[in-house]
C-alpha cells in the first residue's frame, strides 16, 4: 500500500531528526547504560547495537502491539496484511508506531525512556482507533478485517468533524467483533477527540442499547482512557439511558428502535443490529415500522454535517440495510452510503482498491492489494473453516447466507429452489380445470407493492400449469375490477373458478365487481379463500407441488424470469406479491379432482365392419 510505505519512510526520517523519537527507539533494542557495571555473563548475552529501531516501546507493565498485531522491524516495508491499518500521517506531526516487543526483563528501563514511550503511545491512541482499543483491551485479537474497519471508522470520525455528513454501512457476521469496535470503543474514542459532539446509539431494543452505553462509560472511566483523553463523565448526569460530559457539551443517548429520541440531537447516529431475529425480519409490519422510525425519528435527529453509521447482519432484502441500498440504486439524490460487506467465507478473491477504498472481487485493481482468496475465512484466529463449516451444517441454508455471507437469499434459493422450476407446453383449455387467483396490494402500507393475478390450468395428470400473469400498481378500484374480468374472459371456460382472499380489500371492491359483472353480463364462478397471515404457511401447497414436479410454467411466458427471481428470494425478498397469488392458485387446486382424460376413438374391427354388411359373420367371410 502506497500510504504504508510513506509512513515507514517518514517514521525513519523523524527518528533520525527528533531526539524524543530516537530515545525510545534505542530502548527497544537496549537500554541506557546502567550506573553499575554489568557482569560478564550479561555482557555476553546482551549486546547493544548502534542502529536504533523506528518504534516506541509501550509503558512498563502494559504490553502493546502494533495495529497489525505483529512486531515492527527497522526500515522494513510493511507486509500486505498490515497495509489497511496504516494511514498516512499529517506531515507536520511525527509518525510514531508502537512496538509489539516487550521490554527485556534483564535490564531495567530508564525513567526517561519509559516516559517517552508512554507519550508516544498516548499520541498514537489519539490518532488511531485500533491502538486505542488495544490499550484498553490488551487481549483484543485484531485481524485484517478489524484493521480495515478501524481505518474506515477513523475516516468517518474525521468527516463528521469536518461536517461532511458521512454515511457508512458495515455488514458483518455475528460474533466477529463488529459491536466491540463500532458500538463500544468508537463512541468513547470519538467523544474523546470531539467533546462537543453528541452520539445517539440505537439497537433492536433499549436493553441492548443501554448495555452498549454501559460499556462506553466503563471505557471512559478507565485510567488508561483518562491518560489519553481529557473527556470526563458528568457525575450528576450519567444514567445508562442518557449521560453527558463534565467538561464538554457532548453526550450520549441510548434508545431502542422505535423508542423516543425526539428532542435529542446527534452528530453521530449509530444503528447496531436493528433487527432482532428471523421472525422480525420476515414480518412486513416490523420492517415497515423500522423504516418509518428511521425516516421520521432517527434521521431527523442529525445535526448539520452529522454522520450515520449502520452496522448489522443483513437479514432481509427489505430490512433497513436492504432499503437503504435500494434507495441508493434507484435515486441519485438519496444518501449514498459507503457499503462494506464482509462474508464469513470469501465467495471470490477479494482485493482492496486504493483509488476507491472499496473491496473489489475476482479482478485485481491496477492500484491495490489482495485481502484474501476465495474460500478463506474472515477471521481465522476466531472462526476457522472447521468451525464455520460446522455452523453452516447446523443452521438452515437461508440463515447461513443471510447472517454469515451477507446475502439474504442463497443463490440457489431458500423456500423455492432452482431445481423445483419446470417449463413446458400448456394443455388445451377444454381439457383443463382453470383457476384464476388475485392478490391485492392497495392498502396504505402496501402502496409500493403490486396487485397480481395468475391463471393456472390443471390437466388430467393433476399437473398445475401456470399460463398467464398480470401485475400492476394501482389503487383505482375500477381499474382493478376491469383487470379481473378481462383476465377471466381471456381464459373463460365452464370450468373456470375465480378466487380472492376473504379480507377487507375484497370487501371494498366487491360491490363494484358485481355491478360490472351485471353490466358486462359475465358471471364467472367465484370462491372466497380463508385468510392466512403467515405467508410461508400460505405457500406450503405451492411448495409441495413444486417439489413433486407438479407445477409447470409456460414455455412462452414473458413474465417467467421476474416471477422465478421473486420466488427464489422468498421469503427474504423485497416483493412477494407473485408468490402470494401463486399460493392462492395452488390452494384452490387442493382437493380438486383433475379432469378425466378424453376418450380416444378406437379403430373399427373387421368383425364390426362385416356385420354392417349383414348376414352371418365368420372368419370364412373375411
């Protein structure tokens, strides 16, 4: 990494020019000449060297590691694994790097060298997040992914201070250290640097948010923190739900998703895991409430130039992370988040592009470096491939893809799989039972969904052929009624049945539908279907038929790919209206006797032909 190379060069220059940087460097290899002569044995085992190391030694009693987690070497070019964590320092300030080597116990350290090393460590902790984390938690096991996250959080903090309104979204597997960095350490570090800033931290419930708040306060009360930053908690205002600083205007508010934060302000809005579990992720009402809360409550609390940090596992195409990505793709004026996804197991070769600061896949960028190869784990020190494969075999495929791979839907499908889809030529209309089913979406909460009608033909072998589909967005009752009757007339047969869910939407258009039937003198047979709230339970008859190969899609249908894509993403997809309509159609076919096979006319036998000539029929007559 170019910036890494520059850092090492400047560190070398600074160590040669600045006495304060040189003294602790000499201390890393040897110590100041002791006042008493050393023994012969010590003289032979410890040999001072003239060339100083370009790193400072941590304070006695507290072991320190470099941001890369390994010892630094004099003048050596940083390895590729260390590159993401090293940023180019301000040229006006000396570059200081902590050494991972512990002080030699055989030679006592001089007070001056120890003081200089501690000063260097404090300056580094103010500038860099990972050394700060390791100062407060020396046992924190950092991998390349944590160094990458810390580097992005440092830039996020700087952009907030500059009023640039940064947006950062990090999608990461559970138990990989994302909350430790983003929700516990980062707020304390940012408030130490900017004591006039306010932070609002949110999670799926207030209990989790308050636990984050306690961790942040514990960090700020730690003597290791107070030796680096001047920020102190206000002793009279330090509840877990809300607290402030004694020597600054900044503060912290913890809230659950949907909780009241009206009247509060935020320079930094942190949203950590807004979805609790699969049940909430699959609930359209919960997802809609989350989106409403984000737009109407949380987002409006931002101060001018404030930043939004979303860090979670990606449960659903339509959860908060999914909707924000959809808005980014469809509206150039919407918030453009810096999106970083870290799958537990690499699905392709990954590279860091220095020009865009994004992770790219398969093809190496002209200016960048490799991160990991396809099939490698994200943080093998904590979860190696053996552990991850055990998890993969234990949990459903959908949850593995969503929680660990940051892909809410497996490529092969979850509820419906690719192997379930068949295409073929539909049967003749007169030899089939016809089912027409509609799923409505004209309620206020479903204004962005579609109204869908499907036509299925049940042949004599009980195979259900999906032959037609209409899909549109409209809240106009007359347009919906005309679409229903037009589709029925197109596929009319005495065996046709028209099905609706018996709900308030159908009741709202029922009078208009009957009126138009009379006016058009067209009266298809209708059946009302019992409402089933659970969408997956509603789709079970369709799923079972497809698994048995008893559903076939028309080989000439233009809508097939759209329907297939939605079905493969069900139940984690943004839309499920086509699945709902197909599920109602399959429900109508349950228990319905398939039509009888048409009788074929058998050829007349020679005996019958001769009998028509009259007389006695025998083989001699033939």
